[in-house]
DNA sequence: CGTAGTTTTGATGTCAGTCAAAATGTGTGG
DNA sequence: CCACACATTTTGACTGACATCAAAACTACG
C-alpha cells in the first residue's frame, strides 16, 4: 500500500497525526525527525526483525504492510498482528529488550527506524513525547485485550466479521475507503491470526458473499452493507461508559 | 492470600522487588512511597474500579487477589486476567484515561493506590522509574501476547495446564509453593478466562486428577508431577533465542 | 437442617477441524 | 504468448472436541 514517500520526514509526513508526532509542537516534531533513520525498502517476505533479536529500534510502517508472529519449537507459528502505515512495531520487546515476535513484510514496504536510546533521551526532554509513548503503549494493551476477547469468545463468523471491520476502520483512519480494500495477507495468515483454519475462513467469506453483505474477489474485499456487517457483532460491543448506571 | 500488612510502606515491603521499586535506589523508593495512598481493605466481590471510570490511579495488589473483566451490552463478560500480590492493575487505561476493564476482589484484599499525576511527576524526576514503568508495560504486552496464543491455538487440556503452570510460577515468584496452592477464583472464572465452559474445565481437571498428575480438592490444587504437567505443553514453547540459527 | 450456590457427571448436539480433491491464480522459461 | 509447475483458495464429505442441556452431588452459610 503506497502512501508516503520513503524519504519524507515527520513534519511533512501525512501519517504524522496517527504516529508518534501527534500532539507535539512543530519544533519538537523536528527534533524527533532528527533521530529517525529511513530504512531501504523491504521486499515481500523479507524479515524486518527476528524473534529473539536485541531490540535497538522501534519501527513505524511508512508504506506497505507487515505481519508479526511467534514461532514455536514444533515449527508452528501464531500470527500476532498486522501492521498498516502509521502503526508502531516492536513494543513487545520492552520487558527484556529483545523482540518476542518476528516481523515480516507482506508486500514491498518501508519503515522509519527509531533508535531506542535516542528516543529515550528525547522522551526525558519532551514531556509531550513521553505522554504520547504512554498513550501508544496503552493502545497496544487495549488492542491486545480486544484480540483476547475475540479469540476467547467469538464464533468463526464473528471473528471474520470483526477482522473485516477492524481493517475497514484502520483503512478509514488512513483516508482510504472503508468499504473497498485489498487484503495484503494470505488466507492462511488470516486463519492463523483468528485461530481458525483456512477452510473455515474461506467458507465464512463465501457465506457472507452469498448473503450479498460483501463481495470477495480474491484478495479484494468490497463491503456492500456495512451496517449489516456490524449487526452481526453488535451484541459484542462493550458496556463501557454506560457501566456506571448499571452497576452502581 | 495474606502476604504483607496493609500499612507497610515500600522500603519495608516484601513485594518491593516484584513491584515498581525494583531497581531504584533507597531514597528513590522513599520518594515513591511518599505518593502512595493505602486503601482500606476490600471485601470479596467488592469492585476496585469500574469499566469506563476515569483512571486517576494505578493499583498494586498488596494482599488478596483480583479479577478484571470486560462486560458486554448483552450482559456477557470476558475475564481478562487475575492479579496476585505485586501485580499492577489499570495499565489498560493509558490510551484514553479510562478503565477498559472492571476489577473486583476475589477475596478480602488490599491495594496500594498510586495517583497517576504524581507518578508522572516522579517519572520525569527519576529516570530509573521511567524505565521501570516501560518494562512493566512491556511485560503487560508480552503477557497479553501469551494469552492470545493460548486462546487462539490451544486445546482445552493445554489451556487448563497452561493456566495451572502460570499460577504455579507466579506463586513461586512470591515465595510460596509451586506445587500446592488454593484457587481464589471460581470454576466459572477460569472457564471464562480460558474461553471454555465450566463443564469442560471440570472434566479436564478430573482427567488430570485421574492420571495422578494433580490432586484436586475443591479450590485446592496439588501438582504431583510438575514435569509431566509441563510435558503436556512442551511443544508450545517459543523458539525465542534459537530463532537466529534457524531462520537466517 | 434447609436453601442457595457451586461443581461434577452424563447424554446428546453442533460448529469448526481434518482429510481429500478440484479450481483458480502466479510465476518462470522456452 | 504459451505451457508447465507450484502455490493458494475453494468446495465437499466426514470426524471429533467442546458446547449444550439436564440432573445429581457437594459445599457453605444462616
């Protein structure tokens, strides 16, 4: 997914508001841009980093998309997440300073390389950056909790629908269509991510397609009725802010 | 679970090394202790905080144990985690400043109340505390990833065994027996946490018991053969540091 | 004791996994 | 541009693990 040139720096980057610079003053953004190293483009199936590697940098997707996964000694693997432009990779390494996942490019792409040592320096100089880091870590945790709920308590159909809606929403945030997009991952990756088999993914997509709710053309997805799709998982919505009145 | 008096302050607290003060100098620990408010004990089934509430403090379990969960509009809920002494609750709120889970006491317990505003001040003064916060957030993320793998790719038996081993390990870290402990949560909570039904939990425990690997007496669990238990899930171990030699 | 809550046990049903093969797509070299 | 090989996706038939439904056994607490 092409979005912004590999050479663009933070102050001019269209992704800035979705990324680390959000909420910073322009001169602070410039300081941040000063520590960022642009990496040469990655080819499809090229590793960005390997599970177990020492983490010296965080990476933000600039263009393309990535898949992170954990490998097990028996050869099996679990896909932990997909990353679109503006999203930060490597936060899983903060506990011991080593990546707990591997990250691999799903298509040709590029990333911003943010050296951790210099990011830490900058965080102690710029309070707003510190706060933004905390927010991003909080978002990572909240997103992971959503995945836990998804995997623990949803049917195959609900998993697929949630997956499509998650992508739709993220593409929308990037300014793309929320109803028409191409999947950059294989069915196998989707299945593994959702704790399903490829056959089940295929069948569920076929069924949604037969009902006319979506149109599937290989990797191409078109959502014909967004509300109908949301209705399938509406009962899953969290109680959130209505909680007070119910529980107290 | 009784561990340390509700009134003990950080420098004297037996949990210090498992908690925020880890790695700090003694005078830094004293500063930290200065901002902590001790809360009155909580009764079983008493809420510590509610999903949607504004998060003004983080909480560390001092004694007892807690369960966090997300409620859905259809009345169902998902248990997100269990918290033992020394463990930090509330990190899920960092994105928007509101709790995404509710937290409830499983038994009589007490917590340390750490006001966020004062913690932030202290973090900018004490670099080591800042680093420790990052490590704790990293651990939260890594732990959540483990849960994602557990829920996405494990059989009922593997889920139960992993659950028991996780508890065993955490009790061990607290200085308690790794082979004999009481579950503070109901079967329903375990089932919900693991994405299973109580009947399945009951049957799996019964089977492990029949095989002589564990002994179950209501809430009391005794692990008779820790290695046999670990063997059931050994193939799940992550490749981790051997990854380099395999993949490169 | 007696009632309510929790856990266990048993019988049956179903959703998603497994196995197998066909269909479709993708890339490479002639 | 086509032909062939290989990878990916779809479809179908069958199986099995876990859920569901139902009832009994156990525990706790007034």
